[in-house]
C-alpha cells in the first residue's frame, strides 16, 4: 500500500514522496489515488480557511477553490513519467556543482512542479491568504501519443475544468518563465522511382535523386528569429531521419525523409505548412496522412508528401494582466519556449499560458534525472507570492 502523502510537509519533501510512487505512462492510478486521498483527507479536517473541492475523471484530478476572486489561475501538471530506469525511489545528494539535489525519475519532469502546486495550494488553503481562485489539474499520459493525453480528454468531456484567466504548467524551466511554445510540423517526403541494376542505370529511375533538390533547398534555408512579448523565438527546418537503398549495386525505387519544422507561434499551422512547402519547392503538393496510403497508391515517379504531425504553437500572452502579474512575481525576464508543450491547448482556448517549474529540462528522461532543492524552493516562493501575495 502506498504511504499517504503529506501535503503540508513542504514542496521538497512532497517531491520525494511523489517520486517514490512510480507512475510511468498508462500506470498513473496509484499516484492519482494518493493525490486524491490526500486532498480529500485535507478537506475532511474541517480546518480549511479556503474550502477545496475535489473531482476525478479516470486518472485526472481537479482540486479547485471558488471564493469569488476576480482572477482564476489554472495550475496544470502531468503525473506520468517515462519508464523507470533503476531511479526510484528518490535519493538526495549533491550535484556536480555541490548543490543539495533530489535524484530520481520525475524529479524534473515533472513531479517537482506537481509538488510545488499541491504544496502551495494546500498551505494557502489551510492558512488563508489566497487572492485568486485556483483550478489545480493533475493529468495522465502526457509522455505518450497525443490521443492518450489527459488534458485532451478533459477538454472534450469537462471543458469547464479549463476555464480561467491564465494557465501555468509546471514543466521544468529552470525556475524561469518560459512563455508560449513553438508549433511543430513533421512531414514524410517520399521520392518514387524504378529499380534497376546500377550497371544499367538508364533502365531505372533513382528515387533518391528525386529528393536531392528538395534536400538542397532545406540545407540552404535560413530560419527566421521572431520577438513576441519580449521573447525571442528561433525557427528551424531540419531533416531528422532519412532512409533509402536496396543494395549497393541497385538503383533505389523508393527514398524518404522526415523533415521537422519548428515555427514561431505568430504563424498558424496552415501558414507554417504553406511556408514549409514553399521552402522545399513543393508548393501545391497534395498532402495525405502517414499510414493512409497503400503501396499501390504511390506513383512510379515523382514526390509525395505525407503529414506525420502538425501542432499549433502558443502565443505567450504576457501583456494580459494575469500573466503580467506572474512575470512581476518572478522578478525576472521570461524567455521563449522552443519545444511544444500543453500550453498550446490553453492558447487555443484564448487563455495565456506559460511553463514555470523547477529543474533543468536537459535532465528530462535521463537515468540521472535530478532537480536542485533550491529550485523547488524558489518556484514555491514565487507561487506563494503570486497566489497569496506573500511568502511563508
């Protein structure tokens, strides 16, 4: 049986407790149970200065207040991790810089962020002082295919959970606000030809040669840099995977590559797609989706293009009051988020959203995943100031 969580033990200790509950994607029931039971037990004490309500759908949990404050802040954190790699339970030690550090699966991505949100909300609910209403959402299956994502399911079945003025995801950001996120498009570009012996190459048609001009245009491309709300976004178009070849003496009849376009959030998916096709010299190409075509559907020459993934980015929205106040609470300079995160879901709903959590994201998914204790304390202090107007 899982040891009951102590929501009032502080964010560092609560991080350790959450890490000790292994929760790889599709196995989040134990940690969802533990969080639900802890918040229900806190409510049952009858000593809360700010009442909390607790709701659950599958392994997605909502803990919320309804005190009538003019601003509602959504705090969101996924409770799944990548598979455990002999790095549970959590341990404490010194990192390479000598800082006190927690080591273990999820310390960065993102149980330290979850712990900060749960700890600060519990603390303010007991002691009072909340100046904003809060919707705290713990959700399942962020680390796997998009169709399993808990936030995606919530948006379809319980959209009222996602109503608010600003959203903060506890994704690791080095205790610095990372605003918005870039969009991403991944295309599979396929060259088609006719197989022949290389000694009689004129009898075939080289599929890889079909792709050569496209590859050259991508290699020569100069990506733009865009400033939005003081955050600098850097775009990029890159081939990330390529395959071709039958034998060393054979003209290939098929060649393909994946190209990934990371685009600034001032472009829509349609605008980004049009730009990517223009860069590759494939304007007007008919687009299908990867997996939709049968072998007999492909032509005997030329190029076809399949959409493997396409997700919109998220504008930072830092000029909106609730987001601007969060920036002020950190006392620092926000920066752009280059990777895609679930902030895009909130942006699509018209809610400004940022990533703000402890930990260096470069340690995500690593066997030596680790988070300095000082970062956990720092993010918790900011959240106390932002939600309650003071430090404890």
